[in-house]
């Protein structure tokens, strides 16, 4: 009994844990993504965005380096040298024929006072480069947002197509069951049954194709998000039943003028043009002289530098000379003899004695350098012209894109309105067709033909609807509005 009771408790515990785990799994399976979540996730996980962020950080470092370049440099040096053979000791200024060890310490600094405003123009150039990188990042994010929104709408469109295909298949299956009974009872010929069976097979194929397109559209969006798992990927279905037909009221010229002030691709081109201007000024600055203020301090030590620390008195020794004190009387001349005691001069004393300072100006005047400066100026001018053309081309593309988006939105709205009227008319006609088919006044072929016409019209309505929604979102995007379905 106890064993059975224990087994039952274990079984119930495992069952409870399994139920909890399955609940979490189902909750995760039911995770639905909003458009905002998709766009933000794509921003964070897109590799090109991450690379662009790195490029922007590199541009920030270039700007910092150009700002630091206006500061004076400070360099220190130290040497430890052994000289062999005859050499002039720089600290004693005497010839040395033995091994001499010397040390030298120095600090030097240089401050650029004038160099043709190259430092200032270099800072402005790097500032413009940084701004261009920032706008390039915003442009890339805008492109990603548009691609994600388009893929998101494609999923919604394919979901509705799949639902319509499933509904049509369900209706046909009900009709098949009814016709089978009527054929069995002899009320309808066998050909009607074969006709509805063929229709059922065709609609099954349409449902399979719709589900495949839905699956592919989900894969496309997950790839844009850089997601590795797409089997359980679902999106939130916003309420898109209300279509605002205001595309014709939008003035593309006014929209273009407003877009010039907010679109990052235009700002990027303007920053590149400004950078090209500063690069031209930077190249011209190399024509001018460079004036630097220099200064240095230093000292050193030499092993040949000695000082007298004492004298040893050895007495008097004959010098070899004599002095005649009286006729015929000579006495030798004695000379005092002493030796000098020398020792290497201490390190600290030599550093104090050899301490030196210098300050001065250095002027460098470019006279001829193989026409490198002239060539660089000409290249900078050409790059400036190219940047000007790129700016004009960016504005031209923006205007053309806005005009195209507006024309496509207006065309999609007209197509949607026409498709909506067509669906309404076919739905009324199909109600009458259904009544006639129900009383046997219409065969299966004609009934299915009317049904297919209505189904095709509904598909065209869906396509026009989502095409118009996307085109209006593109126009809103050029207004500077966020891509959202709220």
C-alpha cells in the first residue's frame, strides 16, 4: 500500500511538473510580436547596424584625436651608453681614450602656433564625418523599419488569404456532403458530384499554397530580425478595417520640402559635403608655413667627469737643476712632489651641474615638395564637386521616391475602392446564385464559377488593401512619423 501510495505521489508530481512546463511552453508558443517590437529587435540585432555603430565610435575617436592634437606634445628620453676608444666626452669636453659610461636625461615639448589652420579644419572635418556616420546609422534604421513593416504587412495579408481559403474549403466540404446525399438519392447527376470534388481538390491546393506563402513570409520577417527560430513566430493582428482615403489630399511637393529637413539621408549628404569643404581647406593649409614653439630641459652624467678630493705630499725631490750660491758652490734645486686624489663626480652633483634649459621657435616654410600639396588640393576640389553632386542626387532621389510613393498610394486607393465595389456586387450576386443552386436551378459548374469569381475579387481586395496601407505608411514615414498601426 505504501509503495503504491508513493508511486502515485511521484506520478502526480511528475504530471504536475509536466503540466507547468507545457503551460510555459504554450505561453511562449503564443508569443505574438507587435510591429514596434519587431522594429526595435531588428535595430538591436542587425549586424550592419552594429557595424555602423562601431564606425560611429571610430569617428568619435578621430574627433577626439584631432582635438587633442592642438595640445603641446611632451616627450621624455633617457640613455645609458658605453663609449670605447678615443672620443670627446660631451660633459667634460675632453678627449677620453678609455671606456666611458654616460647617461643622459631630457624632456622636450613642442606647441604648434600656426600651421595654416590645419588643426582647426581637421577638427571641423572630423565633426562632419561623425555627423555623417550618425545620419548614416539613422538612414539604415529607416530602411530596416520600412523592410520590417513591409514584411509584417505581408504576413497579415497572407494570413487573411489563408483564412479565406480555409473558409472556402469548409463551405465546399459542406456542399460536397449535401451533393453526395442528393446524388445517392438520384436527385442530381454524377457529374455534379465530380464537379464539386474537383472544386474541393482545387481549393485544398489553394489552401496549401496560401499556408506556404504565409510560412515563407514569416521566415522572411524572422530573417530580417535575425531570429533563428521561426516555427512559433506569430504577429499581432491590428485593426486595419478602417481605411482612410486621404492619399489624394497629400501634396507631394509640400511633403518633399518638409522631408528635406528631417530625412537623415539628406543630412548625411550635407554632412559629407561640409566635410569635403573642410578637407579642401585642410589641403590648402599645407601651402602655409608652420611655426612651432619648442622647449626642452635635460641633464647628464659622465664616468670621465672627476673631481679632486685631496693631495698627498711626498716631500721634496731633486728637480735635476742646480743653483750656484757662490763661485764654485752649487746646490741642487728641490721641488715639492704631491699626487692629486681624484674620484668620479657623484651622480646628483653632475645632474645639477649639467642641467640645461632651452626655448625657441622653429619655422618651417614649404618651398617645393614634388607638387604634393597642389595635387592634394586638386583632389580635394574634385571630392568636393563629387560631394555636391551626391547631395543633389540624394535630394533628387528623395523627390522621386515621394512622387512615386504618392502616385502608388493614390493608385492603390483607387484599386481598393474598385475592388470593394466589385466584392459587394459579387456578394449580392452570389447570394442569388446560392438560392438558385439550392433549388436546383443552377448546376455545380456555374455555381463554382460564381464562387471562384467572388473569391478572386476578395483576394484582389485584400491585396489592394494592404498595398494601400503600406504606401500610406511610407508617406507617413516621409512626414517623420513613426511606423505603427496604432
